[in-house]
């Protein structure tokens, strides 16, 4: 289990972005709330230095930096956490490097079915879409569900129709195609759906705290390579991959969705923080231990009500980054 504990003061920041073994990094200063802060991930899995050349690594770092800048622009101008997390994941949905939007994995039927959710910690309002095929940016569809409907979750054709009626940009499903993901699908199908962990990575997510102390979270994904038609993962499920509650937590998860659903990872983390008084990282580790005990893997980005954040993952690598008014960081591998 990898944990990176970071808090809002300069003294503690030396350890940030540099994962070490569980329990080996201790917070060294009192928790203070940053003016604002954004934390992102681009998926967890078997991400090994030897499998990424310098050019690929640079491309991922640049994509993470772009996402951080997009969200930070909102936060430094006094915008809301929910607008910031949305802004941060849009460039990742549009970037073929990630398994969200363009670059999403294929279903076993050679299509893309996309899942996304967003939650506002102010009032725990939330929106999500599952199995959408035509909305260009699924996070915007989730946001529209939250803002423009009396519901929390739409699925399938109804979700795409809702997005279209909300005026969102619609595309043909082939818009999301990439050669790389097609090759992954074909090799997973050849191996009777035995997926390597690398073939599961790439979901994106963001959590943030804004200048008013409000938190928010979002998660958006293409799901898992060669998934059955109609399969819904954890990403659109409030309480599985995504949760945000002011004063308590913001969580976005990535990993083998079936296990994250069964554990109810995001809500478990927040409930442990709220009801048991666990530090947010301890709560995250406990939830991921439950995932691991059931046979699953993946990771989370978590933040408590004061913006104290951690990356916790039980896979060898997670695309990740953080920005606040004092500092920014990105990291990919297990130990950097
Ligand atoms: N959690 C996603 C899913 O199961 C996949 C991932 O995060 O890699 O759909």
C-alpha cells in the first residue's frame, strides 16, 4: 500500500509526491487549511518506469500540468471547488492519454460506454451519467444532471438524450477511438478477457477545496477494457468512486470498479473520517485494504475538510498531481 501524506505548510511538503511504504510518512506540522487546493489523478495501475519512455513520461506530466492549471485558474480567481474539479478533468477527457472521453477503452462490442460523476460538498448535491456513448464530455453531462434535473443519475440513451437537451456538444461514438485502446481490446479478447493491470489504468478524477472552504469531487472514465455491454463501474456511483462533504472529505477513486462498488470506497472513507474520527489517509487506507482483501486493486485521492490530502494506492503507480497557491507537484511511479 502506497501513501503520500501532505499538508498545507512548507515544512511537510518535502514528502509530497514521493510515495513511501504505508505508515512511513508522518505529518510533521499542524494541519492548516490552504487558501485553495486541487488534487488530480489520471488512473492507477501497473505503471512502471521501464514501460514508459522519456517522451511518454513527459507527455503525461504535461497533461497533468495542463489539468492542474485549468482547475487552478478557477480557484485562484475565487471560483468554486465544483467548477474547479470539472475544469480540471475536461482537458484529460479530451486527451487520448487517459481512459476518459477521447482515449476511452473499448467494450467487448468495440464501442465506448462512458461513466462520470460529480459532487458538491456544500450541499452534497450530485450528478452522474452511466454508459453514455455520444456526449463529448461526460463530466459536463454529470454536472447538467446535478444542476438541471431533479435526479442524481441517468443511464444509457436517456443520459445521452438528457445531455443533448441540455445543449452539450454531442459526437459520434467513433470520436473516442484510438489505435492504442483498440490494440488493448484485441489483446484482452485474445487472452479471454484476462486484463493486465496496465490495461485497467487511465480513469481521471479531481478533488478540490476553494477559498470558502467548500470541497468537491469528480471521476470520469471509459471503464474497463472489453467490459460487457451495459456494464457500469464505480465511477458514476456516488459513494463508490466519488464523494464530497464539506468539513469532512473529498474523494475520487480509480481501480477495479467491481471491488470499489462492493466496498463503497468513497463513502466508507468519508464515514470513517466523520464518524470514527479517522485521519483521512487512515480512512482511505482502511477502505483500500478492504478492496485488496476482496482481490481488487486501485487507488484514491483524498482530502479532509481542511484540505489535507493524500494519494493512497495499492498498485505500482498512479498518475497524480496537486496545486495550491504555494506549490505544485506531479508524480507517476510508485517511488519518485
Ligand atoms: N474504476 C474504473 C471502472 O471500473 C476503471 C479505472 O478506474 O481504471 O470502471
